């Protein structure tokens, strides 16, 4: 259920209500952007820590949702940039976590398809199609124009359809 349609959207939400409502979605969104499910949970914890630190300035449930998602997406993108910039041999071993969900064929197929998207395309697809936000809200979270979100969203969806052997659809 979205915050826009939940009961807490109409009242002044508490941090605990926002956390309970949004943590799983923020963690999965960060995991998809970072291409690492376990890291997504760590990023979500950091995002909610920062939200708590700024709670006195949060005006509404929408503001809280946007803040948490913006921090999570930015942290995930920063992680990818740092990882890409690390010199060869200094990244350390890849740690494989045994997780029955992450190890499933479907998750691995989707993860490989997401790996082929640019970080901005990945973030746009996750925020609009997974987190169920409008392109205007996703643009606010990412700090880019609504039209730019739509362009990256269309390109990302097209690449995912090809990678996942899905029928082509109109992206509008």
C-alpha cells in the first residue's frame, strides 16, 4: 500500500509508522539500484537513520517517503561509483550470501538484466515501476526533470524487455 493511500498520509505520521510502512520498499529499491540485495538493506538502514536525524524538519508522509528514497538511491549510486572507480585487485572478494530468494532463477535473471542498465535508468525504473512513484516524484528524488525521468524510464524498460524476452509495449 502506498503512503498516498494509507491512513497515515492524512494525519501527521510518526517515524515508527513511516518506518513500518516504507522500510521494505526502500531496502528493495536500494538493492535493485545497487545490484546487491544485502547492501540494499544496509543502505535502507542508513537512509532511515538520516531520516530520523532530520525528523523535526519532515512536513508530511510524502516528504518522509521522498527523503528516504532519495537518500537510499543516492547511497546506492555512490556505492556503484566507488566500486567502479576502485583499481583492479583492490575491490576484495565477491561475497556470496546464501539467500533462497536471491538465488532463485527469476531473481538472478532480473539482476543480470538490471546490470545492463545505466545507473540513472535503473533508478528511474525502480522508483517508477517498483516503488510506484510518479515520474514527477522520481524526478524530485533524483534531482532531474520529469521529462528526463520519462526518457530514462523508456530506455530502461526497452532494455529490460529485450533482456527478459518480453513483448514490446508502448512506454507512454
